């Protein structure tokens, strides 16, 4: 769904796949660090 409106080049598809895998764990770590800092 995210790829359909784009240019659909191999580089763009790879970029979308990588960011789809990387962003959620990074966001969770960022949130947990913020919660940990707020409790200190």
C-alpha cells in the first residue's frame, strides 16, 4: 500500500521495506528510554 503511489523502482521498494522493519523497534526503544528518564 505504501509502495503503490511511488515510483516502484527497486531502490524505492528496498527503502520502504527497510524502513518498515527498522522504524517500529527504534520507536519502542525511544519511548522506553523516555519513560525510564521520566521516572528517574
